[in-house]
C-alpha cells in the first residue's frame, strides 16, 4: 500500500503547488493554447481504456499531455509556458475529464491518474525546466525530433517505475518482477502514445490546433485495436472460468473449487514474481486442472484429488492435459496441468527441477483447497497448512507453501 | 487462373488499359515537378510498410500502412509524382498471381490519379507556412475519392469473380476497412507536414515517428486475431470434452452451431450477430451437464421428475455462462432454445415472436441435428426426412422462416452428420480475424477458403471468406 499512497500524495502535492504558482504569481501564459490542450486531455481522459491484463490507460490524454509538455512553437508562435504550468493544466484537465466517469459511477482510478501526472511532470521538468526547449527551438527538425524522442523514452521508463511501485504494494509482488511486467506492457501502447505526443508537438508548430484532432484519429485506431485485444482476452478468461465449472455441475468437484484454486494460485504466483504471461497460463491451468475428471466414469468422493491414489492423480492430470492439448493453442497450459500431480521431489531422486513452478503451485493450492473447501474457519485452514508443511520436503515446494501461507493469512485478515 | 470468369478478366483488362498510360504521361509531363529523393524514399516506405504487414494475415491494417505513403505523396510530390509513386505498389509482394498484381497496381494507379485530380481541383498544393487549415479539405476529399474508387473497383472485381452481390461485399468486409483506410490515410498529411522543409522539417526520419503508432496498432490487432483464434479453438475443444460424457451427443454442439450459422446467413443476419449465434449454438446444451447421465441416456419413458430435470438444462446452462459478457444476445438463445411457437415449450412457455430470434434458429438447428443422428432410442434419419418433419412442425413448434432458411441453405451445402471427428480441428477459423484487404483482389483461384473447418461451407464463399 505504501507505494500507492506515496505516488498519490506526491502527485497531489505537485498539482497543488503547480496550480497555486500558475494561478497567482505568474498567471496563465498563452491561455488559448492551454485551453486547447486542456480540452483535448479532458476528452482523452473520458476515453480511457483498460489494457489487456487489466491495466488502466488513457492513451489520448497522455499523448496530449506529453505534447503540451514538449511544445516549442504553436502555429508559428514561440510557446512560453513553463513546467509548472504544464502540470497545472494537465491536472486541471484530468479532473474535468474524470468528472463524467464519477457521475456515471465508475471508479476514478486515482493511482493511475497520479502516476501519469507525475510522469508528465518529469517530462516537462526535463524539457522546460532545464532550458532544453529554448536550446532546440532554432535547430532543425531532425534534432528537435531526436531530443523529444529521448525525453519520451525516459518518461515512459519513469511511468513504468511508478506503476511498478504502486502495483508491488497492491499485488504483494517483488518490485523488480512487477517492473519487468510493467515495462513489457508499456512497450507497445507506450511507444504509440509517446510518438504521438512528440508528433503533435512537432506538427503543432505549423498546424496549430489542427494537429490535435488530426492526430487523435490514428491513435484512436490504436486504442481500438487494444480495446478489442483486451476484450477478447477478458472473454477468454471469463469463458474458461465458466467452463471450468463443468466439473462442478457434473458433480465431479466441489462447487467453487476451480475458482478458489485459480485465485489463490495467481496470488502465490505473483508473490513468487512470475511474469504476466506465466500468470495467465497459471490461471488457465488452475481453472482447468480438474478437467481430466470428466473422463472418469465415477466421480471421486467430494472431487478431492488429494485423497486419490498418486497413480490415479497422475492419470487424471494426464487425461486433462490431453483434452487441453487438443486445443492446439494451450500447450504450455497442458504441460502445467499434466505435471500438477508430480511430487516436488522424489525420494533418492534429488531435486526434480523439471516440474514447472506453475504445476508446483497448483499441486499445493489444490491440496489446500481440497482440505479446506469453502470453509473459512481458522482452525481448518491452519490444519490444512500444517498438513502441507508436513509434506513439504517431498510432496510440496517449500517456497510455494510459504507464499501460500502468506497469501492465506492476508485474505483471512481481510475477511 | 482458369477459375476466373471471363467478365472478371475483361474488367481487369479495362482497368489495366485505363491505368497503363497514366504513369507514362506523369513521367513525361511532370518529371521536373518532384524531387527524385523524396519519390524513392516514399516508394521504399510504401513497399516496405505494405509488404511487412501483408506477410501474415491480410486485413484492413495492411492496406492502411501503404496508404500513408501514398497519401503523403500528394502534398510532397504533387499530382504527377503521386501517380508515378502508385506504380511502386507493383512491387508489394501480396500475391503470387500475375493477374492479381496487374489488377492491384492498375486500380491503385487509377485511384491515385483520381485523388490527385480532386486534390488539385479543390486548391490543394504543397506544404507552406499557411497551409492550415486550408489544406485539410482538399486532402480529405482526395482521400475519400481514393477510397471510393479503390473500393468500387475491388468490390466490382470480387462481384464479377465470385458472384457475390456488391451489397454483401460492402457489408462483409469493406464497411469495416473504410474507417482504417480513412484514419490511416490522414496520417499521410501528417507525415507530409513533418517531412516537408516548410513544415516541421524532420525529413524522411518523420516516417519512423509516424509509423510507430501504426505498427503498434497492427501488433495489437495481430494479438487480437491470434487470441480470437485461440479462443475459438479452446471453446470447441472444451465443449467436445464435455460431450464425451454422452456418447450420443458427440459433435452435436458443433453441428448445431454450424446449422445455426447456415440459417442465420440465409436470413441475412449481420456478421457480428452470426458470430454470437455460433457461440450460442456451441454452448446451447452446456447445461445438460447438470442433468444426471442416467436420465440423459435413459431409453424408457421419463418420470415427471426426470423430465423436470431435463427441462432445467437451458437455465443451468445460462447460469453457468452468464458471466461471459460478450455473449449478450446468445444468452437468450441458450435460455429459450426449447421454446415452441405455440407456447408449449420450456422453460418459460414463450410463444411466437416473444421467442428471441437466436432461440428460434437454434431450435431448428438442434432438432435437425438430433433427428439426423443416432439416438439411444432410434437410428438416424436422413436429412430429407428430417427436413420434412421440420416443415410439418413449422408454425406450431418451429418458426417457418427458420425452417425455410435451413431448407434453402441445405440445397447449397451438403450436410454431414456424425462423420465429423470431434477432436480433429484442422486449420483455424476466425470469426472476424481475417478481413479481406480492401486494396487487393480476393483469391478466387485459391479455392473457397471460408471456414476451413466447415465442410458444409465450401460450396459458396461469402464475403467473409473471400480472402485467404
């Protein structure tokens, strides 16, 4: 939580100082330009999207804000606003843009707004605060474009670092693992946003306000592609979640089992620093880990594979993997499901490192859920954990069991 | 190319004849009006950006990238230069067949010439300090003309080559690519502004900045298309796995989905709704898992309780998949697929028009497939017998419109019941992943490729499947 609080606090402080300074001692410089960009940013904030993987983004608003920070000339007139005015205008526009969201009852995603404001503040400070803007004003377009590209790249890096600081706290994951995930997510949409920002700044020198509506159309297409991508990703997940309940409906497993296993497994995987792609595979595998039971003629009592004989467990896992492999597109998931029944370490075999981490997680989490089920009793949880710890050296990966214990403790505290 | 009809060849010949003199005239009349360096750079950009993107699946984005360079030529090179540049599209490696390349290049030349005429008639010119906003209008008009000429020529050749009506071509593919075409085309103006010495003066490096968002959009689109394919296959496989529980329903869901789609196409349903209906067909019996297997496979008379359990399956199915948001209309189709027109169906006893369209289509498809497959209590009937039975029940149990649609669809498509291996999923099917390119002639000689997995739809490709 601390990262999130720090980012929001810093952004609010910066916005406050910027607004006060811009309002009283100096007044708004070139208000026409400021309002044009503010309107653009506010509209962009209105059209924010959720990226695949659940990240919040406002590509148009961010591109507009970056452009305002990097503006040198506007309609052949030299632009004179300073870095603090950039922050003030962007903060004002964000608030205006977020207002309709709040009215419509959608959460304002304050941390994402705060992070974006800080990143823009960074870009403005580097470009306008150091006199770099005056330096490149007389130079040729190629040099100006290069300087802007460098600043944009640095800004994206800062943005990713801030996002990681926030998420490391909320997701309980190691900072560098989250940073890697954030940076990877940033590469695609971030470079589109950044280059659009630089383009608007460059083109506005000649086109003036016209640069804004003209540049927004291509970025809208980019945004549209991402939205469709995010939608199909969400649909896939929802569908697998829904279809994973077939074993419950068919009486093979307890109700809610696969959902609980997948949630806990993802929490454990996060804590162990898995990448976004691996986490998605883990979630799919966890949801479908019992699908092999559909091939059984008689359901196992209570659906608890933990009480089945090891050979049977492995057979069910193999059957499930066969089904998943038939999709032809989920081979990694199939492998994870296949190896979920294998012990972490076999006697006299040393470390069996070939078992994927995701399989080890599912094995432990599945056993835990088979023992606890829907129960929220503390005693039952502790008993189950104790039983897993006893099997730790051979059956279960100690790291996984440790992370799981932490995740369970957290959720117990919350409930 | 033996499959290309004569009238299509004639049309291509006419377009080529109109196009051929244009570049010659342009070079002779206008060689001093444009910079050779700019022309070569733009030509490289055009070929590279089009070829890079047309390697994998072809769709609206691939043509769009080429149109950036083509449109930037208007202010940067002038009218003559634009026509000369259009010849570069002959080097875009989008098709192995000569006649298609000839057509594509010719139609691009014609469209470019038309756009240049409009641009300069409306007062367009090169980039200067006072270009804005006055340059936008001729530019947008030129873009619209280019898009229109291009679209008309391509639609006509598809129409002539495959007998698909112009309206279907428009609805199936072109309507969707127009947005991309216009949006990306506008980027041409921006590229010109950044490039031109009187503009931002960035020079050819501007292309990198300009193309970046386009490649990102392209990348996201590819991810989307791939995920869409993966999704489709996953749903099919899982449904097939579920069906292994009941020997008699193997492949049933898949076939109901296929038959529903046949019906929907026949009554002219919109493509996005067809896609949704397909999933509804696929998932319509998912709720049967909640019905004990012994009831499903029982051969004798069902008791009241057993029948009540069966009656619940549409509701159970809906409960299970309710959280899949995108299905939307499909929910109603699943929920009500056992309703009857006379109100005697279940679970709600809706009648007539109260029954959602999806449900009426699925009901017919469902009944047809169960009649033509072996069940525990009887052997399979022939398709003809089943259709006669459906027609007998039309009006009381089934919607006559849907029954008629299935009858007419099956005249064109051979129905294969039960022969379909459940787990063999060949090729990939994309519900909307493969959008035919606006700028390129479709591939009539490569055989009908619509829905590789669908043995029934090989006879007549519709606009959805006009490209590979």
